[in-house]
C-alpha cells in the first residue's frame, strides 16, 4: 500500500539530555532537540494484519495537522520544529476516518458491544495510552507514562490502511444522520482536532457557564473548533483574535461574535471594549507564539472585571511564556496546560455534537489526494491561506 513517510536524522543538539523513556537513535519526547533534516517520501508498505483486539481500517479521509507541518519543517540549524514525542521513520497522519475492513475477534465496537463488522464508519484517537500506569489509572490518559502516538511515534493514517487497537476506535455511524457521501468521512476526520479543542476548553479549563465571555487566540483548526464548542456551550460573546482574513471569516462563519486583528488593534483594549470592561472568563492560547500574545492576555485579565479567569494553553511551542505572577495572584486567575484529546468521554461527545448540528465542516478549505500530501505539508509551512487541508482516499 502507498504511505507518506517522514524521515529524519538523529543528531541531538549539544545541550540535549535524553530522558528515561528516550531510545537512542529512535525515539524522543523532545523532537526539536534531536531530529535534523526532515524529508518526506511516498513509499510502498505492506498492508498490516490486525491482531485479536485490533481493527484494520481503510482510510477514507485524513487531515494535515500543524504537527505534521512542524515535524517536516526545519529551523535554521536543520532541526524539526515539533518539540514533542517523535520516532522516525514514521508514516504521518493522525486526523482520520475510514471504514473497517477486518477486525479481530476481540475487537469490540463500543456502539454495539459486539466485534466490529466490515463497513462500519470509524475514527480513532491518536494517543495510544496504556491504561495501567498511574496517570491512566487516575483518569488522565493524555499524560500516559507509556504513551505512543499514531503518526508521531508509530505509523499513522496518510496511507491506504491503518491498524489500530479497538480500544482507541470510535464509530461515526451517527454522523450519517447529518452528512452523506465523502462528507461523512471528512467530518469524521475532524473529530480528533475538535476533541483537542474540547479537551483544552472543557476538560482542562473547566468550561464556562452560559453567559460567560471567551477569547480564542489563534484561528487555526484548533482555535476555530474551540469557537464552535464555546458558542455551543452558551458563551455570551466568543471573541477570536486572528490576523489572517480568510481564517477570520471562517471564525465568524463557525460562531465567533467578534474578530480582533491583533496586528492592527490593541488586543486588550479591543477585548475590554467588546465586553464593556468585563473581560473574559476563559482565554485559549492556540497560536504557539506566547511572547506575542501573553502580554495582551495579562492586560485584559488585569484590567477586566472578571475574577478567576482561566488561560488554557493548547499550542505547542519551545518558547518560554512571559508570565507575571502578580497578575494571576491579584486577579485569582489560573493557567492550565492541555495536551491531546483522550479520556473524559471526549470523543463520543464530540461525535454527537457534530452529528446534532455543531458544523465544523467549513474548517476544511481544501481537499486533496494522498499523492498531494507532501507538497501541501510543505506549502503550509509558509502559506496560511488554507485552514484545514484534508486528503481523500
């Protein structure tokens, strides 16, 4: 079968200190500190065979994530941008959906409580948690001590087929109530990134009460999905901060009440003006540019009337956050970090939300073939005109 594989050279930086779970020359939790010279290739691989608890899925749709872009993007010294868990060579792609081709006898469908049958429309979590370490036992699979990730440390879904343990697989048959044809699978491929946004604003940040104000910094797919989630959750005003005109327009279409251009406007002044001095209960940092956005967030918290605001950090970045403790102490605000999407029933809730009217399909602004994936990953390194590019297989 055809697959899009990323290769890179293991050449750790001089200050790189391998962790206890790193594997020399193979795997690290600090990708940008060890991998150099990323390069993409389309190769032929054998079709994997499912084990007793596994499902073989014919991939029908797979979206390009910012993580894919940053794994394939080199800085001036040749090191990949992506700072997290990586093992190369690896088939990229983790935002996917498809149809079951074959399943092991113990690969149980959570919808039917019977083994998966061929033809079932499914999507999958990309975080492969173990279920037996302390974080997993405490209900935090995103922090699994034995974590592996589809498309990062083990082969992903920019391929004709993918093999996944059934514990991570979710039926998307419910989406057929609203979508038809390829749109079922395009929407299904959006479940993973939308679940990342859901985890950041609902599970980690604690959500909001209807009538609260929310500010989303960054109009990429995660930020825009958060706009849709927060509007559906009852936010009085969802304010999106995004300079790119096309993404700003997508934000309005998907539920943003107001859009700030932080390049042309003073962010904090605009937030306070739009909320009549109240400010926001929840801020989402989805830009990956903390040095640029953090001062404005702090100013809005400091000058606003809202006590106990929460800032949720979902964007991945090496850069330090210029945080002023006094602001968070006096205003009793807090900062939370968010990684991933598993646990707390997030996937089924997102699937049901999409099936019942939370339309995130506009996030997909371009549909391509598998052969066009490498060139579009490279394009997204410098061209932000598209929002979500999805390959249809």
